[in-house]
């Protein structure tokens, strides 16, 4: 998770809300995914989305697109 923290810190230093995308694979458990989400938020992520775009195309990235949209709406111009 230390590399995730560094990426989140890099984004946050520019005042941009950081959205973390977790690629969900068939072998991932709900507990693992929830732990990753929790840790990323604790490390300063604005939002965290679980994505299955690799398997489901656009439908699998819907939660990610909603998280990015929400982050963009909070950004001041």
C-alpha cells in the first residue's frame, strides 16, 4: 500500500481529488476489496471504485466513471 499512498499524495498535492480504481478479478474476495477500499480512503483518496472493465467493458467501469464525475464536480476552477 505504500506505493498507493505515494500516488495519492502526489495527486493531492495539486489539489485534485484522487480517485483510486481497484481492478476486480474473479479470485478477489469481497473482504479483500473492502479492505483495499478502506485503506485507500484512510490514505487520503477522495473516492475508491471497484472496476471490472477488463471483463465487462463500459458496464464494468460504471462505478469508476461515477466516482470520477463526482470528483470533477467538487473541483474548483
